[in-house]
C-alpha cells in the first residue's frame, strides 16, 4: 500500500504534536520525522498552524465487541502499549496538548469531556456515578498514555506486567468496583 506525502507528513505531525505540543514542534522536526524536506512539508501542509489543525487526533477504532467485559481493562492498556510500540499517534496524549494549545481551552475541555462520555460510557458497566467513573477512566488512560509516551516511564518494564497491573485499575473502575466516594 503506497502512502502519499501528505499522509506521511500528517502522521509525523500528529505524533510530534502529541508528544511535545504545538509550541515545541518545528517544520524541520516534522520533516525529519517524515523523511521529507522542510519545503515538501510546507508544500503539502501549508503552514505549521494548518498542519496542527489537520493533524487533529484520530480517535482509536471502537473496541472489538467480542472482547469480554471482564477483559476490558487489559485490552485498553494493551491498546495504549500497541500504539506506543507502533509509533502511532496517541489520542489520549493529543487531547491534553490540544487543550493546552487551544485558543479556547475551556471549549476544548468541554469537547473532550463530551467525546469521553459518548465513547467510554457504552464500554463500562452501568451503575452509580457513571459520569464520574467515565471521567476517572479518562484520567487513568491519559495518565498511562502520558507516562509512557511523554515521560517515557516504565520503558524497561515488560508490557505484560503493565497490561496486567494497569489493566486491573481500569477494570475496577469500569466495573464500578472503584468509584468516586468509595473508601
């Protein structure tokens, strides 16, 4: 499958903006990451601002409906690790940087919260404090994604250990076993 230059540039820009934020990414860095010249990046991207806009996070595909709910936490942790390993952009990290870099951070936060409620709610067990549990899950996944991608934590830790342990945290919240107000 042949990928065009624009797709290569957007993928590189998406990764860099997600890991560093808009102010800290240059056209030259995008060029180096994409394997193209800076002039080619400008030709296909237009400008850094346009690239940032066009490289908006691509949300991950929905979870496979055949994944048993009892394995959701591990599957979610594994997806974050798989994106790190493949070098794919991490939408959970991008959400943080997009909010920080947005002209209207409050509107960006509200948009992200609405997205999380829409896409995460169907994955978890119904019950008490559903919206708070969705937000707690978003915090857990953002934490894992930023820890792995931006801070490079757990770099020497086996993926299986991360999936088992972090997946357990995600699972507890998704099932309603750990929720705000619990002691």
